[in-house]
C-alpha cells in the first residue's frame, strides 16, 4: 500500500488502525486543532509576518518558506492519485473535487509564494507547523477523495455542490484579489505597512482571509465530508483569529483607519 509520512506515523502509534479509520481520526484531530487555533494565534505563540519581526528564532526566507510549507498539499494528492488510480479509478466528480483543492494549492505554491513582495522571513516553528499541517491535510483529503469515497455523477446537480462550487470560486477570487491588493501596497524594496483598500478590504481587515475561509466553506459543502468540514472549520478559526489580530494592529498603528471596517465577517465581527 502506497503511503506517506503521516500515514506511517499514525500506523506506528496505532498499528491496528486501517486507512479509512486513519483519515477519520485525522479529521477529528483537525477539529481539535480548530478549537485551539484562535488561542495560538491571538496569544502570539506562533508568530509570523508583522508579529515575527523581532523574533530571536531561526528564520527562513519568506518566498522559500511559503513554497516549501504549502508544497505537501500540492504534491501528496498527485502522488496518491498516481499510486491509486489503477486500483481505485476515481469518478469524474471525485476528480473535480480534488482538482479544486489542487487548483488552490497550485496557486499558493507556484504563483503566490513567488510573488511575495517585501515579506518578512518566517520563524522556523511557524514554518514547520505550517508544513506539518499541509502534509496532514494533503494526505487526509487525497486519501478520502481517491480511496474512500465514490461520488456519483449526479452529485454535480445537487444543491450543495452547486452552492459549494459557487462559494469556492467567489472565495478564491476574493483571496487572489486581496493578495494582489496587499502586494501592490509596497514598491520595490519597501517592507512597511499601509492601509489596504478596495474589494473585501472595504468591509473587513482580513479581506484575503475572508476569501480563503469562504473557499474552504464552499469546498466542504461541495464534498459534504467530515474531512472537508474539519478543514473548513480549521481555516475559519485560524484565519478569523488572524483577521482579528490584524484588525487590532491596524487600529493601533493608523489613526485614520476606517472606523466602519470589521475584522473578519462583514457588518458583524
Ligand atoms: N488555510 C489556512 O489555514 C491559511 C493559513 C495562513 C495563511 N493562509 C493564506 O496565505 C496567504 C498569506 O497569509 P498571511 O497570514 O501571510 O497574510 P498577511 O499577513 O495578510 O500578509 C500577506 C502578505 O502581504 C503583506 N502585507 C500584509 N498586510 C500589509 C499591509 N498593510 N501593507 C503592506 N504589505 C502587507 C505581508 O508582508 P509581511 O510578511 O511583511 O507582513 C505578506 O507578504 C493568505 O492568502 C491567507 O489566506 C491560509
């Protein structure tokens, strides 16, 4: 059985577990991480970006760090596909759902990481935690979609798939557009911060985060799986907390910060 590091690790800790149980255990673990994520972010336990500036920890270059930490979520699903498509031929619907996941991580690894402008180096503990998360999540989602689920072609006409895909696309567009807005705030060689304006930033401080959380909410709706829900919950918890931290930081650092702007959920929070 072709397997990756995460699978082998779980197997080493719990030798009698089968692979379907493994992806279910990982989904419940991820829900636990979702509960802890806001505490970790708001307490500054794993700082990066503007909060990691004075860190004494070993650091890795921003671009290299983002490529390497996100890469497992791109490469592992491709590896699982290559090693399982003969024994478990995926349906077209399974491939579409996996394709959405790969589309996001392809963007994150190949486009976003390479276009970061003036980004702060990532402290090693954050980098390693992010890489561990992307490895676990890539393993869990790929194995669920390619080995333990069989979506019929009629799934594509179901309400949850249609609404889920629409939310995914809207979320991806918002995340991409807000990433571009942030990048364009800096000229060549600049590393400081300005007030982001336009698109979702008119409503919330974490416009890029709101976009990404919407993406995974939509994907979870389209997949209708415990694994999809666990990832969406983690993304919402982590990114919601980071939006809140950014919101407080902007209000402290900019006297003219727009007062109507919320942190993460437009008009609410
Ligand atoms: N799925 C998940 O759980 C997850 C987790 C984390 C991140 N992400 C995604 O990864 C992407 C990056 O996340 P992040 O936490 O690094 O985002 P971020 O803190 O908003 O920073 C994004 C980039 O923009 C720069 N930047 C941010 N605010 C700026 C401002 N006001 N003026 C000038 N430049 C500014 C940052 O530079 P500095 O580095 O110098 O601050 C960094 O290079 C986002 O799209 C996010 O959705 C996803």
